C-alpha cells in the first residue's frame, strides 16, 4: 500500500482528531487518474473475491460509517460493484426495534456477519449503538464505555474466527454536507432521502464529531482497524477505499484449492481419459 493511503489508517496507540484531517484531501491525484485506477481496482477485486469464495476458509467484513450524505450508498454503488452478489451481502442498520430490542445490542449484528468465503458490507453498523446514545444522552457514560469493550471483544472474536474486519469513516465537512442536502432537495429522484432527522443531526454536528472521534479512538485495533477517508471528493473517496480493499485482500491471500484428480479406476488421470 502506498504511504499516502497508509496515512489514512488510525494508529491505535495515538489520539485522532477529525478537525486535523482535511476532508478535501486527494493527495494531488487528478480526477481522470482516480477514475482510471478505480476501474482497474474494481476488476481486481472480483478476482480476489472469487478466490476467497472458492477457498472457503476466510471472510471479509467491511464497515461503512459517516454522517448523512457522506457517501455510504455511493461507495456501495461505485466500489462494491466489483464484488459478485453471489458471495457478497450488504446489510443496513437503523434504530433497533421489536425483536432487536429484546436482545443484546450485538445480537442483530452477529446474525448477519459473513460466512466463510463471503464478503459482508455494513451500511452503518454496531457503532450506531454507541454514537446515537452518546449524542442524544440516552444512556449514562458508563453504558457506552462498556459497549466500547463489548465491541472490541466482539471484533476480536470474529477475527479469531477468520473474519477480517476493515472499517471506514467517510469524512466530509459540514459545508459539503449542506451542498449535498441542497442538491438532493433540488432533484425529485433524490428528495425522498432527506427528512427532518437530517436537519436535527446537523444542529448537533459538533456532538457527532466528538462521538465519532471517541468511537474510532477507542475501537481502532490491529485486528479491526479504522480508516478515515476524506470524502468531500467522491472520486478520491471511492479510489481510496478500493485501494485499501485490494491491499487487504492481498494480505488475506486467498488461494484456489489444490486440484486432486478423481480416482475412477483408470491408470492414467490425463484430462482426455477423465472426460472420455
């Protein structure tokens, strides 16, 4: 992985401040280059996914978090299209309700973690069960501090069971969010995405930034790292995530199983004789 992309990784031993990370960052790479590279990266993603599926020994879990309009759906559309839906599942999480509330907060998450050979994509995740309560003061601090520990242990358990976890926070500015909300309101095909909750959350922008900082600083580990993805530029956002996914899959190193010729009572196992 290039040093520039490595710089997006949150160091578990340091304290990260979102205010010090420029959401306009593109590493100086031109739009055309980003788009050309992305097309090649997407093709490579499918090759790795096929090996992962056939090997059937490991799984990959991708977590997408960010403020409204930060581009979670856009990443799924433009980056995850490199994965065959045969062995890739996208899960979306809203406020827990019904049966979910009758269980521990990780119950609904564990049910949909990817099986061996599969890739899982979480559009929002178990981190919502810390971020939202913290912003809106739904629980005492001791509760979400305990949830930090629960999540760290949960992700370690998944990692120990050969589920590789990689987490992306899509970092946009408040001004960029305003532009995107206004753009949605001006397009009938997108207007449905905007609701009163979006504007209420904007009023609490500083609290959300603090909540995300706390979550990321507490829960970025070697086995489940967080990456801060500057996302004001959509092309850079998609390129950076695809680049990191490729490097992650390379490290996982999935391989096709070794071929063992069938024993069918013939002396030679040449291809011609096997299919004659």
